[in-house]
C-alpha cells in the first residue's frame, strides 16, 4: 500500500460518462475517485493508501478503450537525479571538468527545485541553481568542478543535490585532483623489463622504443607485468598506456625508487583498452611498473607503449 497523490487515465473517444475510476484501499474495499472523461482524465486521490486501480462501468454500457492508467504516488520524490559519472579527474589549476545530471520529474505536477553542490575546501563547484522540470519532463543540467592551483593532490568528495518541496535527492562525485604535467615522455628510450615475454618477437623493450608498430606481449597470466627504468627519480603525474587488443581489465601502476620496494600509485578496475590515461602524483619514481591484475581476454597482456610524464614545475 502506498499513498496516492493523483491518478491519470488515458482512454479512447466514446461515451464514458457511466465509467468510474476506483482504487483498492487498505481494508480491501474499492473507493471511487471520480468519473472517466473523454481521452484524458486526472483525479485527485488526496493521499489515500491503495494498492490497485480499476475502471467500472454500468452493466450494458460499452467498455472504454483504455491506453494507460498511471498512479502518482504521494511518497515519491518529486524528481529523480542521475549523474553521468561519479568519479572525475581534475587537473590542479586546470580547466573545469563537467559532470552532467539527468533530472526527471516523477510527480503529476511540475517540479520546481534547486540544484546544489557542496564543495569541500580546495574545490570549486558550480550548478545552474534554480531548475524547473515540466510534468513528466527530463532535462540535463551541468555541474562544473574545478581545482584551484594551490590545492593539494588527493581525492575530494562533492555532494550534489536537487531539492524540490523540501526533499532532496543526492549523489556524490569523487574528484581526483592531480598536478599539471609536461609533454615530455620520460619513458621514451628507457630500459624495459618484464615478468616474461610471450615470444622474442614481442619483447618488453617495445613499450619504450618509440615505434608504434612494435609491442610487448606477455604469457596468458593475470599477474604479468612490464616496467621501465627512468634512469633517475622523478615526480610522475601521468601515465599513458596504448594497448593492443589484448588488454587488462584490472591493473595497478606501481612505482619504486630502487626497484625493490614498490608503492601503488594508481589502481584501475575498469580498464577498457585502447589508449588510457592514468593520473597520479608519484614523487621519487625511478622504476614504473604496469602490474596486471585481471586480463580482459583469454590472451596475455599486449602493450604498444608505456609513456610517463612528469609534474610541471
């Protein structure tokens, strides 16, 4: 049983004056809300709790052609909100990133509300503010998130809400703030090694040789890895991976100053292949490893290149 605000019936043309719209209440009885009109009928239910609807017409009368019966529940939020993404990468001091919110009215009346985004210290977020959704309507509203230049690297949570008639629907955006990087690929020409190569035709050295036609390929093992030696410690802000068809659906970017003690700089759980950019803030990095966790195919991992970009001064 749920409380009803209104009910709507869409019916075909015809003499429907003898038909009535009824709902089944908590005690099992049927309550008449009103008569059926021509084509479109909407009746107030005044919060009555019900679990079913029906049309009743007089004996001998021609039944109406009914296209749709819609209950509008009084306990439902006046609107729904769905963000197109809940995690974003934002460059510190860079351009704003855009998150789109799909808003949908869920009541019989228009939804007049306000969007809000409560950004924590170090993060800025802008919303359209006041939003009007027509009955049954949808629209897309943008939330712009930016990270000022003095903000420390890290993850920040931005709650986004849409409030109508005192009720708020909420979602959160995780903002991963990373420093700006330069365009110099420090991995180009670096010495590369791996846990194992599939064959001599697909060596680890292919990931840093600068030749887009060569590639490294591993045996068909989830835990395979490939790494590059940058020659000296660097502060790495971005890694770009260019996968062949055999890519990783899950992997980690590991960093080390000495090649023995390793730290996790980034975790990817939804790898999609192609060209992937992974942001981080990893000072003291001389060795950089792509550590496989889970293969996306029955084959091993295959990479055309591993590129590493330092944080800009």
